[in-house]
C-alpha cells in the first residue's frame, strides 16, 4: 500500500509565517509538521509516499529530500496550479496502481492505530474509510454521520463557516441511528473510486467524490480514533500547539 500526503496549500491563515516557510515545514515539537503524518505512515509499514507540492515547493523538497533519512521513499507530485484536495489523485493513478491507497493531511498530529484502521477497512468491504474523532465542540466542523457498524450514512458539509448551515448528502436524515463525527484528515481508498472522480481537477475529495457516493448509498465507513489528535488551522492554534508541545511533548513512536 502507498500513500499521498497533501502538502501543496498556501497556508493563508498562517501568514506571515507561510510567506517564507510552507505550512508543512513549520516547526512543531522540534521537527517539521509534516514529519508527524510521515512517521504515522511508516509505523504502519507504508514507506512509499507521494507528496504533492506547490507553494514554496523547493523548501519542502530540500527539507525532506528523498525521504531516506526518515526511512521512506518520497515521490514528489508538483502542481502548476492548485488541484484541490482530490485533484492530485488523478496524476497519481499510476503511482498507486491497482492497490488501495491512503491520503493524509500534512497538518495533523495523531497517534492513530493505522494498522487497525487498515484491517477494519478490509473487513468492512468499504470503498473508502475515514479516520474520525469527536471534538468537544463540533460546531466549527463538517459532520460525518455513522451508524453503529461504522457505515457512513450522511455527510453534512459546513457552508460559509460555523453556524451558517450545512449542505447535506443525502438531503434527508438517515432512518438509522447515527452519531456525528469530525473527519481527522486521513482516509483509505480503493482504486475503484477513480471511476467516480470528476474528469479533471481542481476538485474536492469530500464534496466532489465522497459525499455524492454517500448520497448514492455506496459503502463508505468511518473508523473512530479516540487518542491524540491535534491540527494546525491558523496562527492561534499553531502558537497554542507550540506551547503545549514545549511543556508536554506528545509520545509519538518513531521519533
């Protein structure tokens, strides 16, 4: 199994820091932020990783190199325009081949048991499985609603920010009992999903691929993560995380 770590974004909510340093290379806990998802993949035995790049791409390439020092083999996927969260998959179809693959955000720190999630994905017969968690306050986030078996029954995409409503896939609530969770920025995907993607980027993975699949009743699942989860959204969350990690560094295997 191979993986893609999404690292092309401009990190606009972290300006002025990201005017000179791409978001994935910002320091957190004494290492670049992107090291955390890369090491999570390595712990699960996934060592062939693509990294898409656009903003300040050369800094990411110089910082990570071939990946050898991390025990990885990194393939870079440069973008001449931003392709969205789903668009990079089109150009990486040959890289992934006919096997399932993983896509992870570069701005997330979590102690996810990825091996267990892969096992769950295989047992469930899912076309895609999403890492989910439940923050204390769900209002700033889109909702992924799963039933007792973990099947994704509805996706509620937040529109225009907290408190401004949702775009629902499907429109009607599920007849099954469901619980809402937040997407943690990592999913496992089967190659059959390529046939359901828009023909050309840019496009969003969630809005343009997966939410319509849920609306059609296709088998997508959620894997609930109850451990460490931190993400860098903006300058305030970044500064808070730097203070937290300085005072109490997370115990992350592989470092």
